[in-house]
C-alpha cells in the first residue's frame, strides 16, 4: 500500500504542471489545484496522441513526461512549492490509494479492450484502421493514451492503472472543496445542491474502481463540466468558456456516445465575441 501511495503522489506531481497550458490561475487553493490536475490530464493525453503519430509511446519517450514536469515545477516555484500543493498531493494521494487498494483487480473489459490497445500504443506508432483488425480496438478512448504515457522508468507497467482513478479523485476533491465552501458561507444555491446530490450519486454508484472502464471517467468529466458551467455563470470570462470547450472535446474522445455534450456550451455563447474566442489559445488548442 505504501508503494501505491508513493506512486499516487508522484503521478499528481507529474501531471499538474502541464495544466499551465490551459489553466494558469494564480490562486493556490484546493479547488484550483484539483483543476490543474484535470487539465494536466487533458494536455498530457493530447501530447501522447501527437507523439504517437511519429513514435511508439515506449518507456524512453514516456519518461520524458515526468522530466519535463519537474522542469516546469522549478520554473513556477511559487505555484508548486507551497503547503497547499502539498495538501492536494496528500489528499488525492490518499483517495487514489483507497480507490486502487479497494479494487481487487483492474478488470472492466481491460483484458479484451483496454490493455491490448495500451500495449500497441507502447510498442507501435499510430496504426490507422486498427479497428478493422479486430472490433475490440474500436472500444477504446483517449484515456488509454494517458494510461500508456505513464508507462515510464518510474512507474513502469504500474503506471497504466492510474488514469481513471486520477480523474475520479480530482473531481471528487474538486466537488468536496466547493461543497465545504458553500456550507461555510451558508450559501445553498442551485450549484450547491447539484454538487451535493452528484456526490451522493458517486458514493452510491461509482465507488468500485474495478468497474470504471471508460464509462465512469467520462461521466465524472460530464459532472465536472456541468459544475464549471454553473460556476462560471456567476463569473464569466472567455478563458473559462474556452476551457469548457476543451473539456467537452476531451469528453467526446473519452466516450463517443457523449458527443452531443459539446452543445451544452451554447448556453453562454451569447456572452462572448466570436473573434475573441477564435484567437484564444485554448480554442486553438481545441482546433
């Protein structure tokens, strides 16, 4: 268990810095850091896809990800060398450890779909038409890229099991932080009740990591996207809107049946100037 906790803390440290491409808030609180990890997952996943066009995601290339992450951390010392970042590492490290240790085996379609695909990503560059060889390769998602790129010299094969758990723990932490804030402020608005009932749903229906597969992480992300839309309604800006578009794209690539989730962003479309959105680097990232 101690080794799982160590790996859990390390993967948080290696993931969060990449979020600065999309989400670079000066705030250093639990809410902000949980978002850093979520957007770090998104950025690393797209990096993995781009790399795989040219190279297999072998252990040598994948080991560059934590190395670059350490360089980013030292460049942004004020962001990452503080007690609040240590706090989020410990909180999510514990959540990750609990999710993994309470799961007796990582088995949701893994042997048939996910693990063979991850093995191909680690050994071959992108193969077009792979689903024509076997239908199992059509039941995969961008989450497998994040799993594959964590197969490095530090985690080795153990790195592939953290992807879904990291998404879940980050969103659970994010929701609990906001619920706690609303309770302290005695502010019981619609957003509070949404978070509260979704959290109850997660505890009841999404408490077994061994059953996650690709469905549960995608649904976690949908809950997070709705929460962010409800939140930015009170503090709307173009950066948050563009980030929600990126998040929607990631959800679509996690679970294709959720493709229409991108339409939820039309709610706030009338609040922005289209030209400002197009030139925003986050929208360019989406394109």
